[in-house]
C-alpha cells in the first residue's frame, strides 16, 4: 500500500532575517543588563513602547517571552510553580507560565541564544489594561520581586465607539507617565524624539498591515501560522528602523510569491478566518492539518492586533491614546462583529474558526453567542475548538482534528 506524502511547509526566505532581528533584540537587552549601559523597561505588548523608547529605555515584552514558553511546550512545566504561590489555574496561562519560569530560574532564551542565562531585569514595568486585567497583576508581581516601580494606564473596555472623551482620558494618563519615567531613565523627555519614534511605529504598522493584506490574493502567499511568527518585529521592535526594514523585505518577498503564483497552501480550495489566540504549542501540527486539507487560514484578529493605523507623529499623545484604545479586544460585540464581517468580505472567507482559550476569556469571542450570530448574518459556517494559548493540558488534539476535518468538509460542501 502506498503512503501519500505529506504536503511540505513553504518557508519564507525572510525567516533568516527575522531570526537575526530577534537575536539582536535579546542580545542587546542581555548586554545592557550585564553592563548597566541602558535602563530596561518591561512593557505590555500593546503598551506605550514609543514613549519608553523616546526616553532611552530598551524595551522587553514579557508576553513575547510567554509565547516562547508556549511555543517550546515548556509552559506546563512552569504553571504549577505559579499555582503554588496562589495564582489560580483558571487565570491567564501567559501569566502563570512566565511567573513560574521566573520562580524556577529558567528561560527558553538560554537555548535559543547561547550566552543568555536569564531575562533582563527591569528598572521599571509599564502596562496598559487595554488587553486584560492580567497584565497589571502580572507586572505587579515582578514589581514586588525586583523592587522596581510599576506604572500603568487604566483603559476602557466593551466600547462600541471610541469617543473623544475616551481618547482624552488615556492621553492624560500617558502624559502623566512622563515625570516618573524621566526620573528612572535619567533622560529628559523630548517631544521630537517621541515624534520620530511614533513615525517609525506608524511605518511598521502600515507595512505589517500590507503584509497581512497580501493574503487577500487567491491563492494566498502566507497563512495565519506564518503571521504568528513574522509578527515578532511588530511586537518587540515597534518604533525602530529595524522593524520597518524587516517588513519592507518581507512584503517584497510576498509580492514576488504572488507574481510567481506561489501559494502557501498548494491547491488552496478553502479560506478560513482564525478568531482568538494561537495555540502556541500546536502551531506546527495545526498548520500541517490545514495543508493536508488544502485549506488556508488566511486572516485573524490576533495578527491584525498590531496594526496601529491611528498613530500620528503630529499629535503624539492623542494618536497613541486612540491607537491603543481602538483595539479589537476592547470593543463591544457589535463592533467586533462588524469588523469580522469586513474581514470575511475582504479576504473572501469561507468559514470562521473560533478558538475558545480556557484561560483567556478576553480573547475568546465564542462565549456569548457570536458564532451563531455571524452564521445567521453571513451564512458561512463557524466552528469552535477548545484549548488554550499555553496550557496544553486544556487542548485535546484528537477532538480538535476530528472537529476541524468535519468543519472543512462542511465548508467545501
């Protein structure tokens, strides 16, 4: 009996440049921590990184580290350590795995980047609760551990429309961060430096958006699974020239793929939208499943969450406030549904996959009837798979595969 060969992954040539960029980021932080050459700020992934960079901080993102814990499948080794000091198994597994790894004195950075033995200790932690409550609790634990200040922005949630009052309130909070950050950094705030940093972030966001929009082409030159990897610079290098240069390079490669007719998924006959967090420890297996099913996951709310089109160097604080308040995660269901409808039309989606992450209810939009409402409004199939971003004990691969195979068969009709 002959065995049908498994479809091969098509690796982007840009991946080598991405590895170099990520390595430079972590080695720069490690050297600064060793030499004390720069102050280091820890920032939530959708926090005011531009302000921090403008004051001379090097910026480290614990959420990026937590995703690495998930992708390397080490998260479940560390979560019990956080549970043992009182953090519930029900809360964000980014938080529990990252704190657990710290308690145990381990980091995946050591394996990926020889010579790095620890994450860079912070001089200050800065969060924005636009994502969820967890980032504040997470950062406050590190504040107590390292005995450094923890500053933050208290955001709004469940908004259908972001008003001028919302923007003004967040803008004021951002400006109030300046005096303590100046004192910690030893650098005087310079509005022109902030404008330069915001302009670089704006360019990065615009290019990252164009990268994702190449998937509107049929067949798509990239998948959601590619996006979860190549979004790295949009998270950790936003506000730098290196991120801009990277996305110029990646975008050119994707456009070459389109011109040459190179598809990320051979014989693409089904296009899916991924709503919710990635399942970091199972990305490769899920990508292989969709390749086998000749299905391309072409778009997601997750990867699009780092497109900040409102950033404007002419109006630094209000534009940052608006950009970081108009996130998908902060919005009411009606607004989210309108957004997904636009994505379905733009990317010509055949079906919507909802990932219900057990420890991330803020990023799980299948909890209050949205899949059913979208099916009624759009007439395209939806499916919910149950799992988690980091805790693989909450994910049944066998059940998910069975459900997804049946779903793709339904979509294909």
